[in-house]
C-alpha cells in the first residue's frame, strides 16, 4: 500500500498534474473538475498497487512481471486520460489514435522493465536505475499523450471548475504530509537484522531451535559454548551437621580474632570455649557434638535439632556469671521466645 501511494500518488500523479498546470490554450481559460481530478488520483494508486501486488505475490516470475507491468502501464495511461477529461475549456478536445497508442506502449514497456529491475535485483544502483526508467516512462507517456491532443475553440460561454492556482496549495500540502508519512514509515520499518532477532527470541521462548542468522552475522563462524566455571571446593564447615557428626569447631568460638594454636584451643566437639564459663543448671554436658548432645538429652528433639544447626554460624557464648543472676534459667537453642526477668524498681532518697 505504501509503495502504491509513493509510486502512483506522489510519483506519477503529481508529475502529471504539474505538467497539466503548464499546459495552456491560446484564446481559452483552462479549469479542472475537482471530482474527476480526484478520481484520477484514486485510479493511479489503485492500479499501481494491483500491479505491485501481483509481482510481489510469491516467488517472482516472468508471467507475473509481464502481467504487473501491463496493469501498471494501462493504469498510468488511464490516470493520464482521466486527468485530461477533467479539463474544462472553451473548445472541443480530440486525440490522435496513433499517438495515443504510442503513449500506451511506452507506459507498458517501461513499467514492465522497471518492475523487473526492482524485483530481480536488490542492489542500490539497480533500484535507482529502475526508478529513473519509471520516471522517464511516465514523462514520455505524458508528453506523447499531450501531443496527441488537439483543441478546436468554440464559444460556449463561461468555463466552470477550479483554476490551477486554486489547486496548487491544497495539493502541495497533501503531498508534503504524504511524503512525511512515507519517510517515517520507511525509517520505522524493521530491517532484516530486526526480523532475525525477533525470530531468534520467539524461537528460544517457544523452546525451538534458533533460526539461521541473517544480515551482518550470516558469515560469522559459530561460536563455541563457554565452559562452565569450576565448582568451588566444599568445606566441612559449609555443610549442616548430620546426626552424630561433629563439625570442626572454629577457632576462638567464631568470635574476635583467630586464637593462637596451643593447649588453650577450643574443646573438640563444641562451638566455642566452654571451660571458662559458669556451668548453667540444666545445660547438657559437652559431648562429641552439639547435635549429639541435644539428641542425648532430648531424644524426641534430637532429630529436629540435628538438621537445623549451621556450623558456619556457631552458637552464642555461654552465659557468664555477670550476665546471669539466677532469676530465670537461661534460654537454650529452642524456638520459645525468651522474656527478660522482671526488674526490681529502685528508689533514690
């Protein structure tokens, strides 16, 4: 549709009408019927669109190009002579059949050659050459048809219709808007690379194999898949404690700077030094591991605690003497919230 408007409307018809404005008849004023003039525009766009559709439908072939060129050439001639019929002047118009036939032949042959060049060859120079052929054909057809016309003046009174000066401004404004729309459509149209990228994304989203690359990536060799990064070495401290296992205790209980190696190291099987802390009533004695000690003291809770202890985050330090006043037993690793002991208000004199 855009090609039909560009070729038939702003290309062929505008050239035809500009040449019509330059035509004069001595002794008579020339005016134009607006309805017939508008009909010539519609005919030019319609027949050119049909010809282009036939050529572009499916794979191009010689019969399609011949039929499309014939329809386009006849459409250009129809537009020309309908526009000539829109002329209103004080006289009778007649045409030379030989020159009319020559104008039809020029239009059909040139349109066929232009379509063949535009469809079969995709280089920029050939497309420009096809546009030049089409322009020369339309111009040659127009002036051949104009030379076939003769006017015999007569006195019939006033000539009705719109003058050429009244039609120039609206036609020029319409042409400007149409050209702007065509330029925007061409710039916003997706390229081959855009279509290839869209097809690639849709294929990957649907789980289908990616299509072959197009455009500037068509000649690139396939890239090898990147190798996966090496898996990090697993450490004993990064695994959860299983039932009966004793994870290695971090130095110094995981608090402060690393403790120096020596006899004062942490006790095996615990998460920190417990020897310096005050024994808490009800606290299980140190065993081979925190999970194992809980399993021994609380058999019904051992399996639950065995999978929830993270050796990366060790248990807090035991409550020391200055932190625990004996008002409430200490909170161990349970899910029950700990409430602080009530404080006794002090009165100051």
